[in-house]
């Protein structure tokens, strides 16, 4: 499974319940942004939260160096990789969340409240509905 939509279909769950873990570089710092899989990263919101003008997705090589994993297989626990974790508030719409467990073929489902208790991410509104006309 290489897309969130494929993973949700195989799991038989809503796309919104997927916890999509993105590795980004804000300023000079790498971090993890966790958003519902049916949404996109709101770069402008995360830049504002971080107080930086620079924000970009990590390259495949950077993701591998930071996590030992390939993009799309990363679980939403930045603490596992010494990365600060920011989570979009709308993931709370789900009683249970679903995510890949370090593999494109292995996934985990867990209670959202358990995720919060274990990871303690910084909560913020950092996701948006896909809008092809938004170039921010």
C-alpha cells in the first residue's frame, strides 16, 4: 500500500481515520506533522505555528536517514525518531486511528485517546481540505 486511499480500502476503514505522518523541515528543524489522511498539510498554518518562512517536505533520503523507513510507512510517533510531533486537531474526529507500522504492508489500529496519551503531540489546526487552486 503506497497511498492513504489504498490503505483505507484494504483496511476497510474511512480515509479520515488514517493518521498520515509527514516529515517536514521547518526552518532548520525536522519535525513530524500528523494529519487525517483525507486532508493535506496546510503549510501556511504550520509555518505560522513554527514562526518560520521556510517549510518543505523532507526528501526520501532525508526521511530514510531520520527514521530508517521509507515515506508512507512511518508511524505517527515522532518521539520514536527524536522528532517533535504536531497533530491536526481533526484527527480527534475518530474514536480509532489507523496507520502504517514501519511497513507498507503492516498497519495498526488504536484508540485515538491512547495515541494522545502515548505521544502527547502538540495539537493545532495544520491540515486543510485539498484545494487545487490554493498555492500557499
